[in-house]
């Protein structure tokens, strides 16, 4: 039988077949994936081949094979730096929720996420949430970030999940697609999903006032089929986001505004560091490239492990 993984709890997987029936499945032995050491060999969104077995009148499945993935979002495991964690697979687009100060989403986190998505050709739409809760200074910062990323070419939407502001715009973009929602804990993923599909009643929690961080309400990634012909993968709040397996020479290719200028650099293998006649550095000097983006590029290029572990709030 063939089905799609809708939920993973680490050892058991809820798999939905084409006829709409769900089976609880597990793996027998270890499934090896080509060249990828992962803490979770099977991810939500995976298409799997499984066989049924019956014990004590209970029918469960044994996963035999994972079908080839069209794409996936992967990050370094925060506690096991040599291994990766696959957040979700076979995604049409990702909505990355960003908040300014409750909790803060740093540009280093946004950029690492965008670079990984670019590497696997996954479209990311930035949702600047909690518009209703900001003072003038925070609104100014939101507008500045919106300007940076929309100028690069990313689709951005300013929303308030609790006030239902621009939620219909998000809904229209989701129709007919497998959508993933991502972001730090507390940025409003569950609130937005509830606004899109009130019947799901996902749990939400308040922000911790002591540390201005979100409290985890989603423990495992899970896919939901929505009433308006869309699917959504809700993910646990992502803390740090470590970029995986990129050669130094290719990192700039995943910064669209850098890639656009690459052919104008004097050297075809320019790393945009201290090379003469570098079009990227010239654009940076002329404020045509945001300094925060260049800083993120340097951190990834240098393999700054400390940064991806500290771009979130404990």
C-alpha cells in the first residue's frame, strides 16, 4: 500500500491512503537515505510504501520504503550538530511567520531559513504577524523588514491572526497546495491556522513575559486537510536553524540579490569578501543590499555554529 505521512511521533507514523483511510505505521529496522544522516528518517509529507499486519485484531502498518522526495526542509539538529532533522517533505510552499518583539524573530534566522528553501526550490512567503500589538517603533521595524525582503522579490504579507487582518489573502494563496507553516514558538502559527479553519481548534499559549518567548504547543509536525482544498503542515516552534551541507562557493547563489549580481564580479568564483571589483560589495556600499543580509551570508559562509544556536530565545 502507498500513503502519505500525516503525523510523526518519533516511533509511530499516521499514514493516509488515497481512499482517505488512516493507518498507524512503524518502521521495521532502519531505513537508510542516500547521503543523509537524519534523526528522523521518515518525515511528515513523505510518501511511503507499507504492508499491513494484524495482531490481537489490531491492524497496523510496517513502512518498507520511502518514495523519492520532491523536496524537503532540513536543518541541523541543535544538539547533534553532525546530524540533520527533516522538518517536512514534498511541500509546495512555506509560510514563515515573523514577529518583531513578542517573540523577536532575528534576520539571521529568517535568512538561514530562506537560504535552505532556495536550495530546494521551495517558495517562501513571509507573514509579518501580530500587526495589532505593535507600537510605532515596532511598526517602523516591521515596515523596514518588509521593504528589505519584498525588494529582493519575496512575497510578504502583514497580518494579524487574532484580528483576522489579511487572513483571506493567506487563504487564497494556499488553495490547491501543500503548505507548511513555520517560525519560532509563539509567533502565532496555531492562531493563524485556527483563523483559517476554526474547526481545528489547535491549542495556543500565551507568550512568556519573562523571556518574551513562545511556549511550545506543537510537539510533532502534523498535516491537516482543510475545507478549502488545501493541506497544511503545522510544525513545532523552530529554535535555531542550522544550514546543512552547502559548499562555500554556492552559498551566495541562494541569496537572490547576490546571485543577480554574480556575473558582474571580476572573478567568476568571487566569494564577495575581499576580492577586487566585487559587484556584491559595491551594491552593499551603495545600500542596494541590506547589511543584515550580508551579515547573515558571512555567518553561513564561516560556518558560525554559535550563531544558529543563539538566534532564538531560550
